[in-house]
C-alpha cells in the first residue's frame, strides 16, 4: 500500500512539473505577442479614426523595435493628420535616415512642409521622389498640391491628370483637390447694397452692380455704383484688373470715374503689387489718387497678409494719406477665420485720422477715427454666396456711424 502511494506522488509531481515548464522561454514569446497585440490595436484604432490612440499605440510598438521603418512612417503620417507637424517632420526624418530613397517618406515629409509653406524644402524632396518613382500617383498628387498652393493651377492640373489616370489609391484626394482648383474661365456677378446712418444726417445708401471675368492668369471686371450720401447723390463706374507674374507676384489696377462732389470722388485711380515672400507671408504696396470737387487725396498703402493653413489669415495695411500738403496715417488690421467649408466669419479693427469717405468701410486708406468691423459670408452652393458686413465707426465729432453691407455673388 505504501509503495503504491509513493508511486502516485511521484507521478503527480512529474505531471505538475511538466505543466509549469514552458516549451520556450518567456523572453522569447512575450515581445512578439505584445508587438502583435499593439499592431492589431493600432489598426483597430485607425479603422475607427481614433488617430490619437493609434499614435500612442504605434509609439509603444516603436519602443520595442526602434528601427522599424513601417512603424516610423505610420507615426509620421498620423502626426501629420493630427497637425502635430514638428513630430511628423521628426519621424519622417528618422525614416529617411534609415532609408534615404524611401518614396513614401520623401512625399510625406514634402506634404508636411507644404502645409507649413516651406515650398523650397518641399521642392527638393519632391524632385528626389520624382526621380525615384516618376510614375507614382502619390508623387504626382504631391506635385499638384505644390503648384496649387503657389497659385499655379494650370501646372497642378497637369499633375492631377497623371494622378487620376494612374488608378492609384489616392483617387478621392485627387478629385477633392481638382474640385478646389480655379477653373480655366469663369464669370462672377455681384450685387451689393450698403446702408449708412449717422445722427443728424439723412441716411446714406450705395447700390453696386459688377461683373468680373477670371482665368488662371488674373481677372478683369467692370463696376457701377449709385451713391446717395449725406445729401450728395451721383453715379460712378469703371474697371479693375489683376495679373499674375509667375507663381509669386501679382499686379492690380483700378479706375473709377463719375459725378464728383465734396464726398463722392469724381476720379479714383489705384495700382498695386503683391509678392509671396515666405511661409504664406505676402507683402504688397498700393498707390491711390482721388479727386473731389475741392481737394485731392493721395494715399500710399503698405499691405501685409499672412495665410495660415489655408483657411485663416491676417490682413493689415498702413496708409499714409496726403491731403492739401498734410500727411496723416491710418492703420487697419483684420483677422479672418474660415469656420466651415461654406462659412467664413471675419472681424477686425481700424484706426486712423478721418480724411475722406469712400464707397465701402474697408476701402484702402479710408478709415474713420475708430472702426469695428464684423461679418459673415455663406456659400449656399458652389455658384452662389451671400455676404453681410457691419461696421461701427466713431467720427472725429464723437458721433458713431453705422454701416452695413449686403452682397450676393453668383458665379456663372
């Protein structure tokens, strides 16, 4: 009996030892299983568009395999999608350090640089990618973005045609970009009404009708105004035009003539130039000459525009108005923000010495003592847009002037 119990105990002990002894050491199994789990969770987060979670999971995966190219590229892509551009550039650079001829890394880093308006650096990377993969639809799409963001939609169309004909995975992105390109030719009609009230005076009103023809190189248009302001009525009309000189420089000019008075100018001439200098920064200068019944006004205007991520920008200009030998300064700063795809709001402040009055409160060089400006533009279809602007201005007398502008814009 004792012998049988001893044999049973030996068998049980052997069985227990067999159950707890692994076939492979834990340090060989756990890392692989953990990497597979992390990658699976990251892909699930990607499919559910939880990009922040996906970045964290891929970063954890990278900690165990710091030289994995695919993981570096995914972190770089996701960082760019979540607008963490510095991290995206860092991880794309790490990927290129491992594989300098990786086309995905070259194109991805170039796209981030385009979003940051670093066009020259992006050009170098895209040129290298094109040499490595001349038929790549991703490379063609990146070149289309490059030219579009510099105002050369004609060249962008050429690259988009290549991209769309290739049947790659980026067809939806290419179609979205194509829809945002300026058409070869278009005509825009504008109807506007501005009201003006100031205590102690009769209400003022301005009706405007205009038509502008656009092509890829610029635009030319005609305008007609009927003005009735502070007891002075008259009509005026004229031309305006602009012309691109390459991708970075543009010229503009306008001329209006009509029945002049003390408030309404009988002659309004202007000319200007703008140039993109770096990272979305555009500088410009304008000259304007106005002739009233009893005086002339010459205005020299310096403009500064900064375009930030395509939908938000700051517009400011400084004007030196010369009237009867005296020079007076004026400053206007406007901040615009694109809220949604079809809605834009704007708000701003202007300060200057009251010198003369023009048709619109935001005209170059025309500022009351203090001006507070706000408005909204709503595009209710691809061809129709309505705009509304309200301005509260303090006059030199201390009175407040209310101005409101309503406009309807239709594209043929």
